[in-house]
C-alpha cells in the first residue's frame, strides 16, 4: 500500500506539472490572441485584417514568449508571419518581422535538434546506463555488460544505493595492457528488501539486478 501511495503521489505530481504547463500555454495564448481580428464564425484569425504595427507587436510577443520553455510558440510565429515577412511587398515593419521570424525559426530548430539528440542518445545508451524499474513486484535494474565477463563485475549495496563496477584487463601484443572499466550507482527506493538482492548476467550480456519489496503486515506476512 505504501508503494501504491508513492506511485500515486508521483503520478499526481506529473499530472499537476502537465496541467500547470497547459495553463501557462493557455494564459499566454489568451493574453496575446487578437480577438478583434478573429473570424466570428470560428476560432481562426485573419491576419490580413491586422495592421502592420500590431503584427510586429504580436510577432515580438510570441518570439519572447518562446523563451518561457514554450518553443512551440516559435513554430506559431513562423507559420503565422512567414508570408508577411518574406512574400509580401515591402512595408515599414517587414524587416523587424523578418528578424523575429528568423530568430523563431532558429530557436525552434535548436529545440528540435536538442530534443532529437537527447532521445536518440537515451534510446541508444539506456541499456548501458541502466534501465531501472520499480513497482509492486520489486526493484529491477538492467545494465548492458556485453564487453565484460561475469568475473569482471562487482555488485554491492552501499547505503541507499546499489553500485555496479566492472573492470576488464586485456593483454595486447608485447607488454601493453588494455583496461576497460565503469562504475555506476542506482538509488534503491524505500520499501525494497536489499537483503534479498540478486544479480545475474543473461546470455545476451545484460546484468540483471533484482530485489523484492519488503513484506508488510497489510500483505498478511510479517516483516
């Protein structure tokens, strides 16, 4: 039950964070949305009816708002004002609008690049870094150790952490020695029975560390 409460609390925190982010987005859109130029039959806006000075003001606002961890506003800026910035005849505010549209595009490109790079790296290395799972059935860590032999590995519990160490030495031609090693720590959640922690290497070269949850009085088994 304690574990369920913890999972429920974590889920609630994520939901609150997600809701607060959506509220932030909705607030910014509400503050900046030019209602007087909105199509009365739907929620779209006709930029053709917006004076150039107000277009510049809107473009600037959406560009600056993008720095509030809302990069999709840069996408809105590019989509809305690209035509006015580059395809229409020259007018006084056009050069400034072009600047904000270009900067919005660069900011959006930066965010997409960073996000894509992180997702790619995480997907590629998550097994090597260690994939941690903890639910009602217990605690489980998987680490990619294909480059190590079982005797090269050391798993130990230190305080609230489980440490995984690996060191492999390989003699090269002559007197040289090649050494490969790593050291990782994973926090053990509360409620895990560390005395029953086990580790084994699968045929695929994945080190699996597992431990059950402590039995409580609620489960009918005394601790």
